[in-house]
C-alpha cells in the first residue's frame, strides 16, 4: 500500500513522492511529487488529459499507483467526485445519513446534524436532492466528503456547472473549511478560480508536474507581469515548455 | 448491506410509477390468468346449428338413437354451446368473434347415416366454420371439433358393430327381428334350430332316400356355421375401434394444468420484476455516479448482496401478491407455503443475480432495462418450447441454453412447490443456487472491470 499515516502534528498534511500511474500503455502520471500543509488550499490545473482526475483518484485511494507513495497525516482523506454522486430521490439528510452509516461513524445522526449546520444545509435537510439548485447539490456532494472530518479534502472540479453566485458561495464554504485546518486540493478548469482561491498551484501537463508554486510565481515564470491576464500567462507557460 | 437495501427500498417507495406497477402488475396478471383458468372451465364458445328435421334420428338398436339432440349434447359436454338459428347467423357470430367456431348439422345428416347400412352408402358430413384470422384459435376449434367427430364416429361404429353382433346371434340362435321403421316382428329360425329341424327330417326319411346325403351336407353346414360364425363377434369389435389408446407417462411430472399456468405466471413475473429492478438499480448507481463513492466505503460483495436482497424482497412481494390475486379464481396450494416461499426466494435470488450481471455491464438505467428485457423475453419463450415441436438437435441446444438461465429451473421449482405431482423441488433449487453463485461472480467481475 502506498499510503501511510505518519505521526500526527509532524510534517505536512499530505506528502506525495514519485507518483506514477498508467492506463495500459498510456502514461497518465509520471514522477509527481509535492506536499501541502494543513489548512492550505491547493489548486491542481492543467489541460484536458493532463492527469488531474487521476492524481486525485490516487490520493483518494481509489486507484493504486504503479510507483510512488502518498503519505497523509493522521486523519481521513475526503473525496468529492467530479460529478454529483447523490441519490436524487433521497433527501439531503437521508443522503448524508446513508453515507455516515456506510462509513461506520459512531454516531451517524449526530455527525449528520453537525455537518448540516456547518454546510448551511440545515434548512434544506428534508428536501429531496432532485429539487435542490446546483449550488446546494454541490454543497451536499462536498458535505458527504466531509463526513469523516478528513484532514485532506479532494475536490474534483467542484464549481463545474454552477453560476457565478453559486460559485462564490461554494468557494466561501471551501475557504471556511481550509480556515478550520482542512487541507483542500481542488482541480479546476476555471483559471481565475485557481488564481483567486489557490494558495498554491500545481500545474500538470502530459502527466508531469511542471509547476508548483503561487500564481504570482507562475506569472513570473511565464514572463508576464503580476496582475496581468493569468490565462494568457498560463498558456504561454505551457507553450514555452512544449505542451 | 442492510443500509443499502433500506436505501433501495426507500428509493423504490419514492418512485410512485414503479411502485404502482409492482403492485398493479401482479394483481392484473393474477386476475387475467384467474379469469382465463376459471371462465366456464376454460371451454371455448362454439355456435351450433341444427338443420336436421325435427324427430329424425338414426336408430342404433337397443332403444338408442343418434340424432341432432344427441350430437348437441355431445358437443356441449366439450364446448360452451351457443345455439344459432341459421348458417348465416352462425357465420356472422364466427366473423364477429362472438364464438370460436360453428358446427352445422346439415338437413340430410340422418338420411346419410341411415344409408351406411344400405346398399348405396353415402358418408355423412357436418360443416365447421372457423375464423382463420387467428390461426391459433382456428387450430383450437379444428382440434376440438375433429376430436368430437372422431368420438361420434367411434360411438356410431361401436353401436353398429354391437347391432351387427346381435344380428349374428339372432342368426345363430334364432328369435324375432323387429324391422326398423315398419315395426313388424319377423321370426328368425336360427342356424342351430335349423340344423336340429333338418336332423329330425333326415331321421324320418327312408334309409334309401336319395336326398338323405344332400340333407346331411346341409345339416353339417348349419352346424359348422352355427359353431363358427360367432368368431365374427370379436372381429366386429376390433373393426369398430382398430386402434385403442393406452397413455403411459414416461417423462414429465404431470403437473396439473392450473398449477402449471400459475407457475408460468409466477416465473415470468419473477423474471421480469427481479431482473429489471436489480439491473436498473445497479445501473442507477453508475448513472448517478454513486457507485464510485460507494466503492470507497463498501466492498463490491456487500453492494451485490444488497442488490440481491432487493431482488429477493421484490420477487417475494410481487409473486406472493400474484398468488393472492389468483386465489379467488383457482385453488392455490397454500398448505405448501414453506415450499412456495423456498421456490420464490431461491428463484428470486438467482434471477436477481442474473439482473445484477446485466446491470453491472450497463452504465445507464435505460441500457440496463433494455438489455434485461431483451434477454429475459427470449429466455422465457425458449423455456416454454415443448419437446417434439422442434427437431431433436435444436431442442437439445435449447435445453442447454435454458439451463444457463434461471427461468427454467425457477419454473420447475415453482411448479413443484405448487403441485405435489409437479416433480421434486430439490434439483431445481440446487440448479438455481448454482446459477445465483455463477451470475454473482460474473457481476462482481464486471463491476471490477467496468467501474
């Protein structure tokens, strides 16, 4: 097993070393290494097929890496899939309670009540998921990933399909989580979100980690002025490196 | 597994259309089959037209007659008779579907029957009208009326044969003969008495009489004829029924028709409900992207067990509802409830495993439902092909294919559970368990491969 749990309070919240994974003959990730501290918001960006979702799957333990290690500080890893993974005919509370029970939590009802409050879903607890707006559905989707109070939360393109107002509320919620000490790694195609909310950016291209630093550092690497067009700087950065 | 099952049942409860179908389907099917099995003992309606003039009948001897009334009585014992006044009315009834067919006794029927004993015999004919729009119905009425005519022919032949036998005995022993229609009694001497009479005449003749030898030859003929002509009696009986049928059951359990019909209804219900529900439910996990999330916290075996439990609960519920719906119409052997429950439960699990294998291959509910329907329907049809209808090679192939799917053993198990003469239940239950294991393994493999 590539994932281990070092002693609590020592080192980064998550530490990844030399992670590689292939789908048959196609290399999806190659030698990816990075780490993130507790409460850090890390954006994983890159072109389509760069390996972002594969990286999150490996970190979540859904796939076993061919090579490399993932070390997570004591605590669980919460994973929120790219698409909504909810039972539309069940209510918000029923969805949360089901997964709380399946996760084997000691007091599932108490955990759900707590999470409904923290996620701002208490008033919607008895509404079927099918009747919720996209923003609330995504909130429920993320809430399920938080059931075990994870040290690291993995969000795969969490803002896809949301309108600007819903996106703003979502990021407010995510920031609060990070403020509470949860390390959040998220993938996104919205480069503006990565620049705005990612304290650190990981840029993947063709399965390789080609950048690990702040948005300002990426501007500098691309030779673009800080505060300029981030998307242009990102494209220029990739082009210079042959991607 | 418990939480997964409760979740699936909750989702089912929140799907009013599916739930309504699961309740309405067995009730409607039960009522339909019940009416079909109990409606006038399942007799087809046949129109009867009598053109034979009133009072005409063929005397069969011994006070028996064969005429329109007897033909009608024989017919109505086998079918539900609907009297029609004319051929035209009967034809209209057949065309409109009011009756399955019509039997017309023509005006000359009795005259032609009488001619059979004369020197210029003309075979008697009856007319049958059928509506060929529906070949199955046409074949059914054909078969019923052919059987009826065959039985009438046999009865006539036996009666005529018996009458001929009485004539032969009269010829041997002598007596009186009542001339038909005329009513006059004619004394018949008989071969035995003729021989004895001639013997007395012979004794009274002079010893040298030239006719003595001739008389001796006549006496000898009368004696031999009297002693040997009764050999014709069993021969006449054999001619009346040259081939007698002796039915011996060498294979098959001899399940009662009602029980078999109920078993088919239950097996078809089991097949469609369980396969569609489980395949659809498993595909729904993929379609709603919940499978990946579940797979992080639940072992694939537990997920499959939850789906099999869903199939089991739905199968038991729906098929028991079907049997309850059938109870007012036909006799359901509720005293055999433990066996019925065992057959439905094991059958339900095997069918659910088959549905799980289908559901694990499909990524969408629509694809899973289509795949489930398209596989369940031909399997059910294949299992209902009787032996002898197709060639032996094709039938053997069909048997092999049927053994690979749970419909056939489920049908056998339910039939055995419903009817004590329906064969053993252990073998089909073992077959179902083996299939349940095999399809569960296949489903697990497919989930791992395609998740």
